[in-house]
């Protein structure tokens, strides 16, 4: 039979302690269990490894050679564990992140830039996706999600809020004779919706008013939705942080804010995530705080 790796570790402990009793104490086992492990190892190998007496023990010629190989295996094992720990604690290797399009331009990309400048040896992969993703199958370290999440097996924590509002082009607002005071009048306007929004499209405003409409245009790209909105094709519900630049340059006008949605991060690490994941989460929080204050 092939020797058992655990029995080999027991043999190492006995040789290094020069005593079955001391080895049993260090391994937190009984002396009998330690003796049986060494005996089983000798049986599996088919040769004696130790000379035993009531007062001392010593290595046979075969035992001395086998001990050297066991020590090499132990060193390789410890080196492998140390390498894994170092890779998890330092900002190196690869980091894979997925996030919805609504957050990429204003939050995720700036966070990536900040991290890449500080840690150029870190390789970062971004998957922009509004749909749920299998983190294991897609080999994703960290997922950023917007909205209330269903029960998850992953570790989930809230890191902020995403404010959204209805926006339209100045031309469309002028065509409709200005922004309506009664928001229910928006039922008579044209609308643009993202694919993830349901049908009919339902707007929930902060004052409790709800408006249901049927969109004229649907699209699965936030960037394209904003371009269609700028072109005057309809009203769209957009993230405030994504629409800010277009509001500043006069391409879009806010009509009314809608309820804010929570932003969560999620990962599958059983305990604390690696340092690179923690740093990226911190960079996202910093960017969200910056946007909230500016």
C-alpha cells in the first residue's frame, strides 16, 4: 500500500521529538495512536524505519533516507500554504468584479482606476451585467448589485443607495408644454425602458404616487437609453449619478425623483475576503461618498 501522508507527518514528529511520548503531546494524540501510525507506515512501506527501545529510538538506514524525503514534502506543503496566504494578503494576482451598467461609469471604473494606480501589479477584470450571475461559474470574486436581493448563499452587505429620477430631453419637455405638476399626466408621454423593467412600466415616486405606463422603446444598454432619451424619444428612469453630466451640459432635464434602491456587494468567501477584495470594496465606498458630497 502507498504510505498515508498523515502517518508520514506523525513519523516526522516522532523523529524530531526523539520520543513517542513528546510527539504524542505535540500532536495532541495518545502515545498508542502515534505508535500505531508509525507501525502502519512501516507496514505500508515494507521496511523498518526506527529502532525502538524503552529508553531511546534511532533511525534505520532506510528510515534516515525516508525522513529526508518526508521533510522535503513538509517543506513543500508549508511553502504552498504560505504562498496562498501571501497571495490573499497582498494586492497582486487577479481580481474579477461584476456590476450593473448603472454603476460602471460613475462608481466602478473610478474605483478600478484608483486601485490600478496604487497597485499596478494587480490585474482587474470587469464584467458589466445587469442580470444575476453565477459567481462560481463566471469565476467572479466580487459582485455589486442594486435593489433588494433574494435569499443568497453568498456573503452580502449594503454599501450605499442609488438615487434614480425620471429624465427627458429639453425638446420633449417643451413639446409637452413643460414639466407636469400632476405626475399622473406622464401616462400621456412616450417612455423608454430598460429590459429589466417590467411591463407595464411602474414609476414609484417619493410622495407615494405611482404611475403605470407602456414604454415605446426598450433597450438593454444604459448608455443607449441615455442617448435615446437625449434624442427626445421619451422619458426614462435613469441613475442620478449616470445622468449628472448630461444634466450639467443641458442634454437632459430631471422631471421627478423616484425611490432610491440599495447597493450591495456580495462574495463567496467563507470568512474575510482577500485584501484585494477588501480594498476594492473600500474604493467603491469612497467613490460613492465622493459622489454624494459633490
